[in-house]
C-alpha cells in the first residue's frame, strides 16, 4: 500500500507542484528564490500551510478510511466523508491549488500564477464531467447526499455533520464514515 501511495504522489501532485513549476521557471528564466515583497511572502507562507495541511490530511483519510490512493486508476474503495472531506469534496485538489498559488506568491511569478489558474480550470472542467459521475455510479445515493451538503472546491466554514445513515450506520461528528464502492450495483439512472 505504501508503494501504491508513493507512486501516485510521484506521478500526480509531484509533477503538478514540482516538475511543471521548475520547468516553467527554467523556460521563462525565473530565478527560484523568494521575492523581495514581504506581503507576498507572508501570503505565500499562509497559502502553503493551508495547501500542505489539506493535501496531507486528505491523503491520510484516503489511505486509512477509503483504502485507496489519490490516483484515478487506484481510487478509494470507500466513500470518505470525514476529516477535511466534511468541509470540501476535493480537499486534495484544493490543497494542490493552494500550493501552486503559494509558489506563485513566493516567487512573485505571474507565469506560476498562470499555471495555478490553468490547473484550477482543468479541475473545474474534469471534476464534474468525469470524476463526479464515476463517484455517483460507485457510491449512489450516499454520494448524491454528500454532494448536496459539501461544496466541490471552496470549503464550507463549518464541517458537514452527516445526520443520515451513510453506509448503513449513523455517523458522528468526526466518525470515519465510509461507503464501500462495490456494495451496490450501479443503476441505469445514475
């Protein structure tokens, strides 16, 4: 399992947050050093802290609660609606986006800001067109109920307190509520 997680991190977020930004810096002769603007540095540090927190917390929940990885080819086997997923449906993507924004701010780079915008647009298109229909098919009404209460990319201010029985049991405020993907066959209307 550890190697599966390591491979998915190396192939996805590492490429997005390290390889592409490094390439953009080289291609555009952007020095990889902090900007001299103290306000941008402060905002960048805050964005980086938020991004890393969201990414790591969601990765831990994927592994421990969902029994899968962040990779589309090895997704969680259970629907995770605990931890950071109580605030936002895609905390991992939100975390990566915050990291990209932090890089743009810390470097004072419009090019890197453009990459953050492109990454956001790709996910704004991909998530509702590809990912969410697959999740709705795999997890059915439980996922639909979750989507009604938790926003896609911009976090809620208060955590969602799931009061319905997802997966056949009542969830507490921070319980590890999950639904197994293969417990219900997909229907034609999903």
